[in-house]
C-alpha cells in the first residue's frame, strides 16, 4: 500500500499527465501542432512502475502512452511541450521525432522508436548490460497489447527469461491496436498465460488502480533485483481517446460503451479517492495552469534551423 505522501505524489503525476494530455489534444485539434498521442486512461500504469523505480539507477523503455511515468521520473511540463511542438530544445529528440517518442539519458529513459515494439529488444539489451556490469539496475519495458503480438516482443521475453535478466515487461492492455479490436489480435482475454510459456511469472493487474499497479511492479522489481529474472505484468486499461490525433475512433468504437468504460475505470477518479476531493481539486487547478503555461512558453521557443535537417543521420 502507498503511504499518504506517496498517494499524493501519484495523484499529482496522474493529474499533471491528464492536464498536459488534454491541452495537447486541444492544441493539435486547433492546428497549432501536428501530432498528439493521448495517454488518458493509461496514467496509473506508468505511475505505478515509475514509483517503484530508483531514479537515475533503473531504466525505462517506455510505451508511447507513458507520459505519466516520465513525469514521475522528472520530466518537466515545459520539456513535454517542447517535444510536442518539435522544438530543437526538446530534450527527448531535439524536435526530430514525433511527440511521445520519449528518450532521456539523464532520466534513464531509452529512446522510443516509431516501429512498434522495437524498443522491447533495446530494453532487454539494457537489462543484459546491467547484468553484465552487475550494477543492480532493473529495466521496465512497456508496450501495448498490439505490440505484444509482434515477434520482437516474443523474442525479447524469451531471451530475458532464458538469461534471467533484471527486467519487468509491462503491457498496457487497452484492448485496441489502433482500430483493430482485441479479438482480432489475440484469442485469450489477457496475456498472463503467455508468461508461463516463456518461463516467467505473469500477473494481471487493474491498470486503472495505481496502488495495485505499484504493488505488482514492486514485487516484480524485488524479483529482478534478487536475480530471479523478469516478470510479465498485464495491466488492463481503457484508451479514452483515439489512437492519435490522426485517428477517428468514432468509426470503429461505440461511444456509449466507451463512456461507460471511462466512467468505471478512470485512473484519475480512482486516485482521487486516495487523496480526498479537496487536495485533488487544488492539484488539478495547479496542473491545468502548469500545462497552459508550459504550452504557451514552448510554442514561443525558436523553431529548428532547416540547414540542420540532415544532422545526426547516417550517410
Ligand atoms: C511496426 C509498426 N506497425 C504499425 C505502426 C502504427 N501504429 C502506431 S500506434 C499503433 C497501435 C499499437 O497498438 P498497441 O501496441 O496495442 O498500443 P496502444 O496504441 O493501444 O497503446 C499502430 C498500429 C507502428 N508504429 N509500427
């Protein structure tokens, strides 16, 4: 169970991620930025594992809906908005990757790649490095349930289990792969049973419950640190928004059904119960102001110099 102070930390992060998410969505819709990747509905998952991580020691190979985890690890709202507005001062990728392709050496966040889920093998490589170095660090490797159907995810979990690598696989299982529904992606309800096939424990968690998520992540970390190898966490959640700002989910999702799921499984509403309404309202107001300020500031930062477009590219 989280302490009182930890509950407040968790709430702050979920609320800030939501405030930034909503602001980015509106800005993208208004044509002020080209690409939003919403995290709403996914926030408690990342907050759960990021709060189990030791900052500057453990590593995260993030899912692109992991804004809330990044916030826990120390990414500031202005840095998020620099990424969103693709400014050269963006600490993630200097404005050279679309928004949500997070990466920060300082925060121990591996660079998120476009092709999904390529970062699974990168995360396993990171964990293997930790084992060889004996530095005691653990790597969280997070991806979607669509990504989990790709060879890269299977190979990564297989190798990690064989070598008992210090990592935690966390699937954000929202039941959609863009517009493709769960039953067209895999024939089971959850992905937990797969873990046994790889030779690691699997645990199903309600990913809208930040305390449950933190407990599962903490147990997986303990196992990894003890040299017992990886764990697969299947974290169920609801993707509140379309896949990205390029998607129209009204073409494939039933609005009434989605509204019902959102009402029942909103990580922010659920975390509000842990901290009390008075605290929550105050934090939400603060975060709405922070998100607005960060957006206004980042949009006013200089654009990249076109002459540098080929920098950092292989010849
Ligand atoms: C190899 C590859 N194919 C297709 C895409 C396009 N794409 C971007 S996000 C996405 C949905 C992935 O779904 P999932 O892994 O379940 O994560 P979710 O978006 O649901 O969180 C797809 C198909 C991609 N990025 N990479």
